[in-house]
C-alpha cells in the first residue's frame, strides 16, 4: 500500500492548496493539489479537516490507478472527469485511516 503525506496547508480565496507526496513501490511522487471549498463541503460536510479529504481523494485515486498516472498538478474537482463515481464514493470512505 502506498504511503501518502500531506504537506502544509495554504488557504486561498476559494480553496486550500497542498503539496502531496506519495511513496509507492520505492518511488516518490510529488503533487501540487488544490481542494475547493465546494468539493470539501460535498465530500465531507465539514466532518473531516480539508487535509484529510485530500488524503482520502488520493486513497480513492490510488485504488484506481498507479501513482505515476496521477497528474502532478490538479484541483480535486478534476477527479470526477476521470472517475464520476467520486462524488458518491468519497463521502463513504469515512474518517478512518
């Protein structure tokens, strides 16, 4: 299983920004990711910190594709373009690790 590290949070006007690192199969992958306030509300209803929602989004992605296939810079909203089921599945992932 890949290890996901969420870097410091930067709050913007309508989103949060993170540096995310995934360690998978001995390789390190770096990502610049934003999470909009709208997607945060949709996916967590305020039940989780935004950084935890980003971590869950990466868990969701890594269940569907290798770390090397994930875009190096993206807003989490782009996930639904490739995996429309994210809006239904991510909230079900809960607060557990």
